[in-house]
């Protein structure tokens, strides 16, 4: 009798505990647009991201391709609706001289990729290859210019080469190389990580360099809204943001970059697949830190740019672990698990909810490097859990942000705790409302009730990405082990939404 009473009490206590999750959706209070550029990607000359990832060469007979670019990769990324792609780096950008990658491929000089593995780079994938690939993908190119080892003239020439439609030395060279019309590239990064691999500069020095470079980048473009992005801080370096915002005229800068990786310990990152719950928790702490970083950097930007003309561009983010066993440590090849799906879900919710300032971002990186959405092995290709989260979330692209307030239970591990549930919401051009929810708790399901204010809904459908364990991942032997499924754990009741979220799950709901 006592045992039965105890079980009944624990069940009731559990229901009361989980019932604490509550939310309110202001369905009639649109708060601006979630820029599709938030869902951008990154392709660096690093490991097998370009060669063997995107590009297999024009003479490859085993893998179907278009001018050397894999057709299966193009199809997968088009389904993802990637809005922009950053290239050629990363650290590689500040050792890259763009003229090495144009003209006849058999005459291009080779260089050594000193940043990533010390391998020889033959420059067979260059400006034309990248920009034409972006046209295949339907994505905006984002070119990262060389400030660390380049010159103002070199970057100015690159702008003229890709953007100038008149008669001039670089435009004529482009035509000589087979491209009559310019590509009209809008997004330009002025260097990369100047505080580190981009030159180990102090912010005052980089600020002056930026002003010089940005001043000479105009005048050659039909892309009237050239978007110049200053290489900003790493994680919580708020002084770097302060110096740049204080000393760069607003008319010279359209974006300020921020980099943050969800790393447990830079000296001991841990395995991408064989990790403990303690390591998982620490990774989630770093992922959720993005909320604080975005808030504080945005507050500094608001001091100097109260009209929010300058975008916060988080052009490197994601998980970073030890490389897979028996792979080149300089190639940064790692597997991708449900832990990475959690990173992607909570981070994109943060970006969506701060879309008044965060208007562009780039997951690092697209293929075979860090938190990749695609992994390849010769002719084989698999989609990772992160890919599926970004595909589910693409309904938010260019949609109207809807305020979603969530009061959540904690995910507890020992004496430490994190908010268990994360969410964001939007309304698209077809008047459909979408709510994305993440439960990072790997042990407990979470029931949440969301009151729907300002609009009456009649139907709901959903999709879910989850797995039996947080280490779950897809392999080349089992490529579809984890993929989105129909979700039936949500119901409408008295214009409230009741959702039962399984452990470590990402859910996307559509309301009509």
C-alpha cells in the first residue's frame, strides 16, 4: 500500500514539475523580419571541405558533377535553401591571393596551406569556380578578403574583377578568362580574425586598416548595396567591439563579425561521438552562451548605432571537437550527433529572437569540417542531424518574427542547471505560423503549454528530430538513422498549444 502511494505521489509530482513549462505566443505582434542570411554557411580551403566535398574536378568519371561541383551536394544544399556561402576562409583567407586561382588551371601556381595540414593547394578551385557554384546553389557569395598578407590594391582589384561591368584592367582580365558579365558580389569580409590567425593585431590597428581597405573597395560595383563586414571579436571580447564601433564611421561598415564556438576546453575538446553527459552539458553551456554574447555585443553596438544600421554577423559558429581517429588533425573532420542538432536548434532560436541586430550568420562548416551539414566519402554522401535541423528551420527565412516568451524547467546535472526548452516563432508570406522548440534535456521529456494570443488557430502539424541517445548519428553504413519524422505530440486546446517534447529533441510546428 505504501509503495503504491509513493508511486502515485511521484507521478503527480512529476506532472506538476513538467507543467511548469509555460509559454505565450504573441501571434498578432510581428517584430520585424528574420533575415534569411542568418542561415548561411561557410566553405574554407580546409581539409576535405572544397576538394572532395564541393569539388571533385571536371575530369571525374565516378561522381556526377557540373563543372567539377558535385550534383548531389548542390541538390542537398538547394533543399536546405542556403542563402549565402562564405569563402575562401577563415584563416586561409589571409594567405590567399585571388589571382593564383584564375586563368588556365594547368598554369596556376601552387601554394602550401600552412594553416590546415601543410598540404599543397593547387588553386584548381578559384574565383570563377566558386562564384559559378553559388549560382548553381542559388546562394549569395560572401568573399573574405586578404588583409593579413595582402594589400589594399589586391582587394580593390578583386572587387573590380568580379563586379565591374565597364572597361578596366581587371574587368578586361575577367572577360579574357571567359566571364563577360560581372557577378555583382554584395558581401565582402575585410580580413578574418585579426586578433588571431589574421595577423595577431590589436583592435586599434585593425580599425585603421579596415578604414583604409573599406575606403578603396567602392566605385567598381553594380551591386549598389555593397555590404562590407569588419572582422570583429571572438566570443566575449567586448573591448574589440567597442573599439571598432567607436572608431569606424558607420558609412564604411555594414556588418560586424562575431565568432563563437561551443568548445568545452580548447586544449582537450573531447570526442565528437564518445562523450559523457558532463561533456554534453558543458557543450550546451557554451552553445547557450550565445544569448549573452549577442545581447552584450548588441548593447555596445546600440551605443554607436541606435538605428541598428550595422548588422551583427556571426559568421563562424558551431561545435568543435577532436578530429576522428586516424584522420589528419589539420583537416578538422568530425562526426555530427544529436548534440550538434541541439547546438543548431538553440543557436538558431537565439539568432531568430535577436534578428533586429543579428542579420547574417555562417555555420562552420558546410562539408567534412567541424559541424558539417554534409559528410562525403568518395561517391558516398550523408546528411547530418545538423543538416536536418537547418532544413526544418528554413521556414523562418524572411518570415516575420513573432514574440515567444517561454518559462522553462531546468535541465539539471549535479549542482548545475540550464534552461531545458528553447524556442522561436514566425509567420511566413503564406500566413502560416511556425514554432521551433528544442528540449536539450537528455533524460527527461518536457511538457509545455503555450497560450496563443491574438489569433485563432484551427489546425496543427509537426515534424521532429530525435534519437534514442544524445550520441546518435548517421553513418555511411546507416545514412538515414536520424532524420525528421512526423510529430504527433502537439494538440490545440482552448486556443492553447500543448506539446510533449521527448528528450534531446528538435520540433517544428506549423499552425493554420
